[in-house]
């Protein structure tokens, strides 16, 4: 199969997904194999919501829109233009996926297939309904994919390389278990934001998207902010208040109540507004419904500190603070060339 044929297949998948990313799901007339797959995917969306309480309709649609936008001819060609795909020796690449947000492993799935390899997928039990169905759609729009996409719940075997994502503990296990194979092993990372006090209300409102989207469960969600000494949080709380309906979601509310009770019983100092808490803490990993913060005195010193801890950080959200920063409100809209942990997976896949 030629690279252009693989690109065309994923472009068609993007068109298919676009039908499900709007507020009202509406069947389009010009989508290949729509009569066969449209109603079935609606059912998979229902199953995904029922199986995982964190996968709300809003968050699933957000993920589908992100991928439908990403899978355009322009984006795919821009992403792949700098690589050399000649003389690919097809391999079997295993992917162990996380399940914290909808379709979180899709970029790895896309990368393996677009590079010309076969994929062996071991999904998380938290996110097992959407991708197999989309893989079947791919096989219909491009029959040459048949036989090159496998899903398994068994122990992985017969593969040449692996991309695995998990916690810090499972990453250590992965590193040991897959030490004889070419691999990309990912562990826990968090995203941070740097506040200077010069942010507009719109900046802070956009930051709330980075904090609350997917309930803060993604590695690209901001879980900690750095603020200048003496910073007053009034404007911050005003700018995030439009997210207050989030506490009506039972799973979020349960976590909010539990973490608040823990903080109160432990007599930790924190600020809260009825649906969200902020707490001064040196850690990057904050619980659901909580944002950690830390004061700084000097931006240059803070930059040095974050550079030293870069292996713990996925994204830095700021405005003019660092070269590779992400704009406020943009963490959950990565481009195809924004690689997790800054590891170029296409380069890896072309070298195995």
C-alpha cells in the first residue's frame, strides 16, 4: 500500500468522525459506507458512555471533533512532509493504550499504520468501544488495511516493537518486560501553567479549558500553576466560574467532596468555590477537582527549575515565558506533530 493511499483512508475517517462531533449528530449524504457504519457508531458512543462515567457525551464529541479536524489532507501532508517513507520494511508494532480520555491512543494507532506497519492493539478496559469500530471502518474504505489491524486482550506476542503508555509503576514493568524490543515507554506526566499577573480575563478563561476539559484526567491538562509572590486569586476564580455545572456530574462531585473532606480533616489550607479547590503544593499531580499552585520570585529561576523537571512535564502553558509554550486554552488541541513526551514516534517507526 502506498503512503498516499494510507493518507486518503484517514482523511475519509476524518469525514466520518465529523458527523458525530457537532452538538446534534446528523448523518451526511456524501460519506463512504455511511449506511453500513453510521448507526453502529452511534451505538458505540452510547456503550462508551455507559461503560465509563468519565466519558460524557460532551467530552467524547470534543475528542471526535479534535480528530476530525486533525485528519485533514493539509494536516496529514504537513505532518508527514519531512519524513522519508521509502524502503519501509513492514513490522508488527504492539501498542498498549491508556484509557484516561476518549481515543487517547489514537495518535499511536495512526502513526503505526501511516508508517506502513501492522498494529497489534491492547486497549485499556476503560476505552474499548470506539477504536475497534473505527478500525473496521478504515478496513472498508481501504481494504489493504485488512490483516494489518489486530486487537487483543491476551498477553502480547509475535511483535517487533512496542509503544506502551501507563503509570510510573507500569512503565518500570514495561521497561523490564520489553527490554529486548525497540520501544517507546511513557509514564505519568502533567502540564503546568505560568501566570505572571498580566493575564487578561480571556486568558484565564481559556486556561480553565486546559484545567477542566476531560475533568483534568489527561496528561495535557493543567494540574498546577505557578504564580508570582503575592498573587491574588480573585480574577482566576471569576474566570473559571462558568465551569460550575461540572459539579452536577456525579463522579466529579464525589471526587470533589472526598478530596475536600480529606483536606479539611488534615487541616490543609486551600481555597475553594463550591466546585473546585486550589492548594499550595510542590507536586505536579493534583487530584480531581483540585489545582495545585506554587509561588515564584523570579521567572528566570522558574524556567531553570522547570527545565530540570522537564521529564515530569507534558506541556507548559504561558504567554512569552518559554520557547515551546502552549497558548492558554490550547492544550487539548494538539497538532499531529505535537508528540507525547517530545518523542517523535514516526521517526521511531521508520527506524525499526
